[in-house]
């Protein structure tokens, strides 16, 4: 009985997640009859809205942990993978650049332009892992490595 409940629950979760991602256009999830191995990371288009949102979470994590006077913002997403593990785990290779917005202003990043002064320009290459649990409305960035 417990096994049947577990299998039914797992199937229900997969179907719900598949339905969520198909209707929200957050990412491509193969149909249930696919030969893809469950839990394997798959490439995702770097212009995908879910990828862009995950990249922004990574940038927020970087900005909150850096000592820079200015905020950074993503300038280019070079590579994106997604894996279904208790939600969606995005693995992103992102270039971020210093903006003209100072941290103390707490401006929204959308309104921040990239730094124009040559001596203040800076670009970093980052790897972010971002876990998004849509049904809990949570995002967690366990890995944010920039150089």
C-alpha cells in the first residue's frame, strides 16, 4: 500500500511539474514517453525566461556577498543547463558587468545601465547554481563563483 502511494505521489508530482513548466514556458521538459534519463541535466535556451530569472537570482547573490561599491548585472548568459531535482536546478555560465548604480541606492537592476567610465568598467565570468522550487515560491543559490 505504501509503495503504491509513493509511486502515485511521485507520478502526480512529475505530472504537476511537467504541466507547470509547459504552461509557464519556464523550460522544456520532455513528455513522459521520452527516452531521456530522469534527473539528468539538459541544455536550455539561454533566452528562456526561467533561465533569465535564475541568472538574476545568481547576480543578487553575488551583489549581496561582494564588497564592491557598485551593483553588477548579467550582460550575457553563455550556457544553461536545467535538472529536475526537488524543483528546478539551473546551472549557468554568466558574464556579469559593473553598473552605474551604487549599492546604497538599492535600485532595481532593470533600471541600471552598465558602467561607461573606462576605469570603472569590470566584467566577471560566473558559474551559478540556482534551485527554484516553484510550488514553495523559493529560490536558493548554493553556488556563486565569479572571477
